[in-house]
C-alpha cells in the first residue's frame, strides 16, 4: 500500500524512514544541496525533499526537471523553513519518469485560458488539483445526502428518443450513412436506423426519473447530459452532469424544502470535508469565499412569488439591461439583484408564467402560472430549477397540444398518468455550476476535466 503525501505531512510526528512517490513541482540547487518539492495530487501542499550532492550526481539532476516522477525514501524531520512543518531528508531517490524543459508547466502561474489548451496536463497544477479534488468529494457527498434521506439512485438513459426540454438541441445518435442515408419523402428515413427511430443524447433524465418516482417514491439521477446549443458563454458546456431528484406524493413546497436542505448540506460538506482546498480557493481564487459559502449554509431561504419579484424589481428604480415586466423570464442581472440587493440571501422564486415554462409543469388554478421554482443565490443567480409536475392526464395532454409537442413519442410518459398518478415534484442542479459556486471559479470549462464546447472536443 503506497503512502500518500497528505498522510505524511499530516501525521504529526517525525519518522526515521518514509517512502512515497510524486511529481516534481520545483527543483533548485544551492551549495551542494538539491531542494525538490514533490506533489502526488492528494493535497494542495507539496513536500520538500532535501538531497545532498553525494546522493545525486549531475547527470541525475539534469533528468529531474519539473514534472518528473520520483520515488523518494528518507527521514521525515521538522523543517526550519517557514511555510512548511515537515521536510524529508532523502536517503534514496529513484527517477521513475524523466522530464525536461519542454514540460509546459514550468512557471508557477499560468492563465486559465492557456491551461485549457493543455487540459491533459492541467490537473498537475495547484488550482486544478484543488478543483478536481473538490469535484470528487462533492460527488461522494451528493450520493451520501440522498442515501441518508432514503432516495433510490437511478441510472437513466444516455441515448433517448425524447427531448425533455422540447428545444430540439439534441446531439443525434445514428448509424445511417452520413453521405447517403436512406430517404423517405425527402428526409432521412430513421426507421432504417439502428433503433428504428430518431434518437439523440439526453438533455435530462427527468422524464424517466418520474417513472421511477411513481414506483419507489423518492429517487434521484446523477449522470451526464448533453445539449447541442451553440453557446460560448462561461456558464454553458455541451456535455455536463446533472443531479435530478424526484419525489412522489410531493408538492412545490416540499420540493423547495428539499432543495434548501440539499444546498445547505453541500455547502457545509464542502467547508468541512474539503477544508484545505476551500481555504486555497478563498486565498487564491475568491477572497471571502468561505464567508459567502458559510452564509448560505446558515441562511433561511426566502420564498417569493414571481409576481412579487417583478413588482419589487420594477420598484427598485434600477435601470436593467433587460426589461422587467410580468411574463418575461428573469435574467441573471434580475436574479442577482433579488438575492444580493432585495433579499440579501438565497431566494426561491415560485409560480412562474406558464408561457415561459416547460409542458410538464403543473398548471395552477389561476390559468396563468405553473408550479415552478428557481433557487437564486448570491453571486450567480439561479442555481436550481424545478417544479411540481402535471399529474393530471387531461391537463398534460392539452398542454402538449397547445405547445405543439407530439404525444406519440411520449406515450410511455402519458401512461404514467393513466394508472396510479399522484402529485410529484423534482428539480435539477447542474453539477458543474455547483462546483463553480463552491470554488469561486468563473468558467464552466475550468470545473470539468475535459470541457466539450462548440468546436472544441480535444483530448
């Protein structure tokens, strides 16, 4: 069993002998002594290795550049230098993988734009080491939360024949000849395709998740989703991960309560389980991040009707870039103003106009709104979107007809309303947006290992 650097530097006592492996972050020589800082990805901190000239000859030192892989054995002793408690006086150093001056991460700091061009190497940098440790821990925390709350984990399809959002922004999945596909009435004949119909990569697991909620009560999905949206903003990616819980016998109020409990849990989880990396983000990425995340963890989330939100925005006297009137969808500038200026804390906006929301949302008795909700938080605006689902077959069919959504491909979804239908609700949380919010990172491309965006699919 190999020893991780994190365990060595946190063990609290010196040791006559320890052995570990890692990659060189820096190396310098002075007066017959070589100082090497190694990191193995287990911690944002590296450990300094002291090697006397008798241990390493010139030819060996020339092969140990930044990025080289080494195995070190030596004594763990208290360091006389400031900024580190321990260092290792090496008794042997084995060069596992050489590296030279062509290694792209020679400088201590690089721009995030540059690091995106070497996504295969950027995990070795301090910032991305912290980002991907946080991402990994958060994924474990998400599963822990739902397990402790007795939710069933469901793996919904990646290949699907349905478009949950109805926007037509699916990546197509096909085995038809791209140059000469079979044609029917001037269009590709998908009945000759692998699945016998038009299929694509999923934009959401919600519709399938609803089927399982109507059998198991409380379920959640957590998996990759895809959207062929030609957008190059800092908040959009073509491939991303979604967390989508669904609860049977639940209302919009129950949905908001779960979302509040979930976000508070994740904030506390990050602060407690990822304390070292969160401190790094607070120091190097966003000053005040720990205070901001802690405030959300301890806040009472406000519930506000959409109509009230519009009125308060109009009464604020602020000149927004996008107009504010009843019936429009709130833009990020509106959402941030509500949560940062009006409420000064996390806020649920409830019961949106039906004309700006999806077909599956439950229609309210006023005939104008649906039981939809968005959770807004300081700094980013919307972080969660959800709704109570329309459980009444006649209302659902009518709404689909009004919106021009064909019922035939969704026959199975409509069947779920024919037998044993019940009120149910759920929401979606983009995993990358969660990581951005908790780390302070500003671009979605910097919180996913290998970003997929328009015209970018390297690595």
